[in-house]
C-alpha cells in the first residue's frame, strides 16, 4: 500500500505539480491549502509524511511544523518543508521547528525531494 502524504500548499498550481511528482513515485497524496486545515487533517488521519510550504495564509509553515511536532498523534511524522523562502535564517528556523528537511523551490527541488524521501525511508 502506498504511503500517505499530506501536502500543505496554498498555491493550487504548485500543489498539483508537487502532487503529480509524489504520485509519480507511488505515494498517495492529499492536499490542505492552509495551516489550520493541514493540522486538522494530520491529526484526524496521520499521514506517513507531511510536505509543508512555509508561506501559507493564516498560519505560516513554521508554526504548523511546531504544532505538529508537539501533538502526540503527529510528533513522529517526518516533515519536509518545500518553500520559496531560501535564506539561511529561514532554513534554520524550519529545521529548529522540527522539519526533517528544508528544500528551496528551485530547479533542483524535485530531485532533492525524491532524495529526501529515499533518505527518510518513505520510498
């Protein structure tokens, strides 16, 4: 059975592209479009992995990551932050919040994401 992935991404275009990539390697993807929706979805049906954008409406990805890592039902779920925020400070904030990997959305993002999935044992 395919690993369930929760993708938290507010851009419908980017969500579709990322979903296609993840489904292309055999994962089952559901999408939440903001932080609170993502937290609710992760707690109600804990996925095997969360792929999380940082720039989200209502609550940023750093806050979502911290809350998921504090909740007993979701604290052990790997989280990959996939974002346009590329500064060293943002990267450190993401990793400090509990993310297992922090991937900038650049031309290497897909390759980096697949490698990270392999390293986390999701693939």
